[in-house]
């Protein structure tokens, strides 16, 4: 996988400034490593390779969103007897949805670890 391409796409998704990019290289590298372990077969052409790089960036972005959601936490304020609480954003859910869609685009390249046949005895 191409770490520069992964970092470029991740930076686009996370709306990072140029000076912030390098900070997230380890996150992108870890996502690429994790995705590499799931490969059923190597990419056949440049198109599949680019799709795999984008999927790694989306996986990194999903993890970034989960971390950001934890850091932001819950915000609240009180005015008299009324308390308003905002339980964070849907950032983690949105990031995960982006990862799921990207995973679907490269599913022919990946092992399916979420499916199994099992037997039930009566």
C-alpha cells in the first residue's frame, strides 16, 4: 500500500491542515497494516490498489472519529431548573459508516471473517 496516498485521502476526510498531516501517519500506517492482514489476494491492478489505499484511509478515519468523539465528550449547561446536555456528536458513527462503505468496495480483495456456517444439533 502507498502510505502517502493513504495519508492524503485521510487528510482530505479529516479536513487537516498541511502542518497537521504527519502527526497522523502512525494511525494511517496501522490501518494499512491491519487491512493488509485481511487480504485474500493482492490487488490485480492500479485501480484495485487505489481502492485499497482509500479503504485504509477510511479505516484510519473511522478510528480518528472514534478518538475525537471520546475526547469531545459530553457538554452541558444549566439555567435555573433547566439543564441542557449535548452527548457529543455522531462523528464516530459517521466515521464507521464511511469505513463500512469503503470496505464494501474492496470486499473481493478481503477475507470474510464475519461469516461462518455452523451446525445446530437437536
